């Protein structure tokens, strides 16, 4: 995959933190997993997000393609109505879809990822059939339309797809992170549909940026693993009021990630780091995790800040929580 990208990159720091958290959890469950293998797992996760984006584009093109068969079947009717005779496959002949369908590079991506084998044609035909009964679609096919109408109908189709059980099941079956990253993909697809003059290789612009995935995400992952023992020296004294054996694995991972971020990314304010990891604990861990993670991190951050020992490790870390 071409990692060069522009301003359309999908992954934010927040979603990158989630990816790092997930692979660190996998490493914790499999002690045989080496750091290099953990890094590979992380990059597969990044690629996975880009693949989901491509899969969504593929599904849209295939669903609109069913309009051509709809047109043909209407014309073949023994007694076609006037509406049948006038019906045109406007949804597929829409200029935006035409550009996507005719993009050789994009189709090569689809072929390489074997989307045709993954997506059952019956599924895309059924989704089109359901959508074809929507009033907005009927109105679109019955009148003269503008490029704005072309964009609006595709946005409506995509909204319709996201509410369709078959569409979501397909994506969940093949992409474990569909639910957690759905909003990222939706934003990217909307950008594509609203772009009247896409460049030939526009899809590469949506591959997550190096500044987020490599300079931030990979570094955060490596620092969290490499400095784990040092982090434990910071964390353990602060567990006095907590039952250490009942602290969840995920909470400990989030605390270590937060310390790694605090000590290695000086451009990210400590308050932002604290809030982000408290939010992650709230969304991904237990009911009591938010209070626990917030309490432990707040103490550690304040003491590291007071001693001036942040953004880098010195030979010995201060004993905290005394």
C-alpha cells in the first residue's frame, strides 16, 4: 500500500491510540509475541482501516450497478409501463460513480483485495432493490437532475446502506473494527462522494498519514513496550488504595500508554493525554476504570512534572506515591 497521503487521511490520534491499545492487549495475552511481531500487528490494523474504506467504495459501486439490470429487466417486460420505458440507470450512470467505476487503479485495489469473492452479488442486488422503493430515488429517476442531485442521491444511498442489516453484517464479518471505526470511514466516503473532480489516485490520499501512524502511533507502541519495567516503578506505589490483583489488564495498559505519551510527546499537553486515556478507559474497560485511571495518572503526571522528569527518562525515575 502506498503510504504517501494528503489531507484526507482518516486516522486521528484518538483512533490510533485505540489501535495501539488493541495490539498491546494482544501482546499481553500472547507472551510469545515479540516486539517486531507486535509492530507488524499494528500496521496490519492500520491497513485494515484503509481496506474498510475501499470495501465501502466497492459496495457503493456494486449496489449502483444493479440499476443497469433494473433498466434492462424493465425494458424486457411483456407489457412495460410508460415509467418502465422511461426508466434509465441514472444511479449507475451518475458521473461520480462513473469515475469510480472507470478508475483502473481503484479497480486494481479491489481485485487485489478479492472483494468480488467476498461480496455476494445477491446482497448488493437486494440492497438496491430496497433502496429503489425510496421516494427520493423514485424522484431522482423521474426528473432532470444536476450534479448536486447526483451527490445527494449517493449520500442518501450511503446513509440507507449504513442502516441496512446485511450491509453492516458483511462489514462486521470481515472487519473486527467496523463498529469502532465506522465514523472514520463514513467521513472519508462522504468526502469522496462530494468530490466532483477526483484525481486519478485519489484513494491513496486516504491512507492514514505517517505523522499519525508512524511518528505517533508506532513510537507510542514501541515506547510503551520498551519502558514497561520503568513504568511499573511509577505505577505500583500509586496502587496503595487499590487492590492490585483486581486492577484490569486493560487499565494497566492504558496507564502505561499514557505515561509513554506524556514522557515522549512534548507537543501534546498533559491534560489532553490524561483526558484521552480516561475516555478510553470509560469506553473500553470497566465501570470503575474511569475513576481509577484518572486518579493514578493524575498523581503520576503531577509528580513527574514537579521533578522535571518528563518527556524523557533519566537513569532513575523518582519513587512516586509515597
